[in-house]
């Protein structure tokens, strides 16, 4: 069994990516979740409509961001809500990471606010 430090987000993403890639080969296509990461934090880019369909929009914290039709879920809690909901629904996914040594542009987006 793979062991990882639950506070090591990079290690967690690496382990989940390995597991999901194996499943992808076995089961077919999966949803790609883009992860934007800088030295201090990471966010998962998803369409707001996905959060609405999964009935998660009202549960997303103000530590996430939004821009246009997309929500950038913060890694510590909000991304976990999404992953748990996708797993419950049997929706497959893989993470594709985008790392910057500088300040992520996500930090300049508007603070998340639910609509309607």
C-alpha cells in the first residue's frame, strides 16, 4: 500500500495521478482536473456548472476563487469536497498539474461567491 503524508499535497497528487492513470488505462477516459499551484498553495479549476450539478456550490469556501465560468477550488477543503462527490457519483478524474515558482495568477482572481 502506498503511504503519503496527508499534509504533502504534491505527494498526494502524485499518488492519486498514478492510481487514476492506471484506472484510465483500464476503464477509458476520465475528466481532467487542472491544478494550478505555486509555492504556497494550489487550486483545482472546474466549471461552476459541475459544482451546481453536484450540489456543491453552496459549500465552497471563500478561500476559493472564480473567473468567468470557472471556479478555482482551494486544495485544503474545497478540492476534497469535489473529489468525494465525484467518487460517490462514480465519475473518474485525473489531475494535471501546472506549477509556477512565482505567484500563481489564480491569487488575482475574484474571491468565490455562490450564484443564485
